[in-house]
C-alpha cells in the first residue's frame, strides 16, 4: 500500500512544471542596419516585422541559416547573413 502511494506521489509530482527550472533566455542583437522577419522559412513567405540595428531579440529556435526570434510585437524568422563565423553574423549572439 505504501509503495502504491509513493509511486502515485512521484508520478503526480513529476508532471509539475513549477518544479523544473526554466532555462535562461538567449538573446541576439541586430547588427545590420535593417532586417525583416518572415513568418516561415520558405521560398515564398510573408514579412511579419522589421528590426533595426541594436534591437535585442529573444531566440526561440536556431537552424542552419535562420534564427526564430521573439520581439515585443510577435515572432518571426531572421536570416543569418554570414553563417561561417559567429562573430561576423548579422545577428550577434549573447548569453
């Protein structure tokens, strides 16, 4: 009986999200004069926003040539300009 109660408690507590710490947000800064955010990574996509030099954006997801970011106005994908060297990207990264 005690084993079943302990198992039930451990299963119930393992699903609680407040027990898990949220990873810290990662940010990128726009270093290009102007860049556009698009709604999807595709040959045809719609512009969802515009960012300017110095804007701080929250990284949602990273891909090879794209970074999905969150701005105060919404989400969008920004294209990395030079994916070979991290220091030369149009979007600088910081922890």
